């Protein structure tokens, strides 16, 4: 017998429930931040790694040369320059005082470099000779008229000797001075015993026989060991209005007399 096919019961159709549509949410635009200007500290992302590895080199600032201010001439420089503008005139007390102060300073330097106490010598004798302070320099001269009518030859640069006559020894010192600025240079100090002097020579000469401009006076001391100690005591510039009163000045005569007397006494 044929089996009757049993029809499957049809399930009722279930209506699809439509999903409730959610209201569309409008995207809120992010507020734009103000653009920050890139500086030395701001580095772009693509260069970030390189920036971490290598420090940023700051550009070298170009050095600006400062203009040197011109130094104003000092009071004494003005005085000296003005004083030697004229080749002759009345003596100026301010300049004379300045020169005396320079020589006092030199005398103190001489005492210190000679390493002697004040009781080891008589009054020091100081003598000056015109001499250029710088190599190739020129000395400026001026003929001063004193109140008593006498004349005095002045110069802006000088070689200075300071002599200390001790009981048994002569302590000598020499240096150069520039009165324009008061600078002192080329200090030399020495000594010798009078008993060691074997020879003394004094020379009074002109620079040229036909047309002389200078009269020089030199003293050479020869010692027993062969050493020669020279003293350049005068370099007098001849001037028609200024004549030396005698063959030797008072200071020159004093030096020669004291030294030769002590040397001769040491031999007896």
C-alpha cells in the first residue's frame, strides 16, 4: 500500500521587525588650534628622528669689532707737548716740578737696585744727559730763561746717572727716562772698589771739528780685571745764546774730584 506523505505543517511567517532607526548624530568638528610658528624647538615629524640624533647647530654670530676709543692725552703729556713747542722761553714751574719728581723716583730706584743702606754713602750725585728714549727717536730741546737772567737747557728725554760715593766703593746706576709720560727703562746698577781701579780717562770732545753741534764729556774707569766702566757725563748742544760758564760744570767737577780723590787715597 502506498504510504500517504504527511505534509509538514507550515509555520506561520514571522514578520521581520524593522530595527528602529537611531537618529543621525552630527559629527562635531574639532576646533582648529591656532597654528604655532615653527621655531628652533618645533621640529616636523618627518625630521623627528634626525633631530633626536643630531643637535641643532646654532648659527655662529658674526663678531662685530668694537671701535677703540681714542685715548685722551694725559695732563703731563699735554704740558710736555706744549712746553717743547717753543725752542726757548721762560721757565715753567709746573714742568720743573714734574721733572724733579721724576728724578726723585729714579734716585729711589737706584738705591733699591744697589741694595745699600743710607748710612753706607754720602749724598747721591745725579747727572743727566739728553738721550733718546726709543731707538731712532729724537730729543726735543728748549732753552729756558730763569728769573735771575741765567739760561738752562731742557730736554724731553734723558740718560740719568746716580752715583753713591761710599767709603770704599762707588755704587753707580743709570737709566733712561721719557718726561712726556714718565716712563723709565734700561735700569743698570753696579759697583766697584776704589782700590780696584787701575786707570781713569776723561775725554772732552766735539762731535765735529769743523761745524760742531755738541760737546761731549766721557769718563772711562779701567779695573784691574780688564773691565771698563764708562760714564757719559755730557752731551751739550751748542746754542748761540747759551754758553757754558767754564770748562766743566759744577756737577761735572764735583764727580771728577770726588772719584779721583777716593781712588788715589785707596792706593796709599
